[in-house]
């Protein structure tokens, strides 16, 4: 059975030039050997961007009075890569393949009330082993300012608010695709919702996505120790930044970075949840000490020492 696949990557201003060149096939040479430039004539746009992504965003800001504090580290654009596997596209044929990508485009335009005008570009690549759609959009949210006035602002973190945001994306995308007559399965459901690059390659023959850094691995976290999670999260951020340097040299590493970014978001949410649980637990323990003190007239300091000794006994 084939899968309905949608993946996301977020981009800062400095990354947009390379993304534009890759999607619009503006480069002369490509390190990705899967690209057959003779077939690039078959690539087509569902929505064409007549200028660079950076200029297009500036124009949108001016025309729509978009709010948002945009600095160098701000994610100002997102890219969906939408596809399935090679067998699926060969089975449904050329016209249904076009309808599949048009349906996916319609889904994105309406998802979270985005609006088609905030889609910068939607380019279908037919010159690689598996057809796929690169859809680049500005993560605009419709909200209110401090005075209660309705505004639109660029806010990637708010667009992807909540640790289940990617799960919700895939759930909604799968339902939309199936409701429009495509017989596909939903991608595998995990805490980190997106499939790994290696798994994606197995499903789609998506050979245009390669690992440039294959030997450094972030080990999964199997602990609820907050300090350790914070440290590993810090290491993950450093590793992500290292990958971003590689991204500037070769955009074929994009999926690897996107996976790490998603893990980073998930870990941050996990840390916040642990902090909240820790705070509640401390309050509960303090209240328990007060109850014991009042009920039994038992010195609270002595009771705390007994509890600590009891815990140390079971830790040894």
C-alpha cells in the first residue's frame, strides 16, 4: 500500500536563496545525481513565483501590512514536500498525478486558514525518480493585537504551536487526500510524526534526499531527568546549527535538518512539561509536610530528614 506523505521544513532569510535556486532549477550543476536535467522540461508550477522568495515575502509584507518581529534567526518561510511512492504515481497515470498535487495545493491553501496568497511557490519536480511537490509558503497567522484589533503576522512558532502540530497536519492531509478519491494510507504515527529520511527513501525511492552527514547520531532519550534532557537538548541545538552550515553548501541535506528541528521542538515541549510537573510535585510535597506538622505536631525539619533518609535507602 502506498502512503500519503507530507513533510515540513522551516527556513530563515539566509536560506531562501539556495531554496529558490533548487526548486526553480536555477543551478548549473547539482550534487544530486538523481536529477535528470533532460527531464526538467517536464517540471511545472501550480503557482509560479516571478521573483526570489525574499522579494516575494517583502512584497507580501507591504501589501498586507504583515506584523511580526523578523530578525536574522526568525523562520519566515516553510516548505512542504508532498509525495507518495513511485509505484503509486505510475499506477494512477499522468492526469491523476497532476490532480493529486493540485489537491495537495488546495489543502495547504485552506489549512489553518492560511490563504492562497501566502503560498509563494508550488513547483512539481518530474525530473527525479519520484514525482514530488515543493510548496513554499509564509507561516501567517490570523490573530489580534493587544488592543483587540484583528491582524495578520508572520509567526512560524504560532503556526506550528503545540507538540501535536505535525501529527494534526498529517491527520488532516491524509483525510483530505482520501476524501478526494486517492487510495492511500496515512504515514506511520509516531511521537516525532515525520518519517525518518531513511524510511522515506524506502517508501518513495526518494533518492534526491541524501545524507551528507551519516555518522553523527543523536541518541534517543530514555529518561525523565530534567537536567539530562536540557543538556541533550542543548547538544541537539548545537548539532542542528552544525547541519545548517552544511545546508548552505548543499540543500540535499534539508530533510535531515528538518527531522532534527522537529525533535528539538518536541524536546522543548517535553522539558516544559517536566518543569510543570516538577513544580506541582514540589508544592504537593510542601503541603504534605504542613499537613503532617499540623496533624501530629511533628517538627517539619525532622520529618523532611526522615523522608530524605528513606529515599536514599532505596537508591543505594
